[in-house]
């Protein structure tokens, strides 16, 4: 049987999975070189649902050494702010989890402040991620942008195919 602390930890982890992946990518120094060695499933923190998988797209467009250095600088310049936002998000999610598992009645109004803060922090991370993507996009050539579009379309098709395979495998 799991302890209360273990259950709380599991809830916090599952509640912020996408945000944690983004933090890991940025905080660990996710850079073009790192993006090139990532395996399947990485990059979701860059907006899997929106179709942006920046590390994969960076790898696919074959950056020049100058572009690679500029992308590294872009990621580095955003890293500190993103770390701070991620820490605040982790704290807010932990506070929410604490309220949800405390004894006694808990109403929606009781958790509203934490939900609002979590929403604002996630929105900030989304804006930060979009700005990073825009900054990286600005250094790409038209040919590289076209290649990124082709890769994105192919990734979307693969996602659809994977979804179909998983649905077929369900009992």
C-alpha cells in the first residue's frame, strides 16, 4: 500500500508531466547538438499537441555552425527565466496536491487560487516556448523552414498512425 507522501508525489508528477519535460529540455541545456541525439518521445515539451517539436525540427533542418551557435544562445538566454517559472509551477502544483489530499471537505473554491496560479504559470511557459520557437525560426532560411514544414507534416502522419495502432490493440 502506498503512503500518503507517495500518492502526493505521484499526483504532482502526473499533473505536470508536459511542463516537466519542457523544464528538462531547457534546464539541461537542450541545444541543437542535444536535440540531434534525442530518441523518440523527446521534444513533447515543446508543444506536442500543437505540432511543434522544436528539437526534432532543428535536427531535421541541418543548421550551419553559425545557426547552431545562435540557437544555443537563444536557449541559454531563456533558460534562467524558464527555470524560475518551472520552480514556481512545481510549488503551486505541490500546494494543490496538498490541499486535495488533506482530510476534511475541499470545495472547488478552496483550490481556485492554486488552479489560477498553475494556469498562469503554464500560460507563461507556453508564451516562453512560443517566443523561443519564433526566435529560432527567425534564423532559419526559407529552405530550412520548408524542410521543417515537411518534417512536421510527416510527424503528424506518424502520430495519427500510432494512435490508430494503439486503438486497434485495445481490447
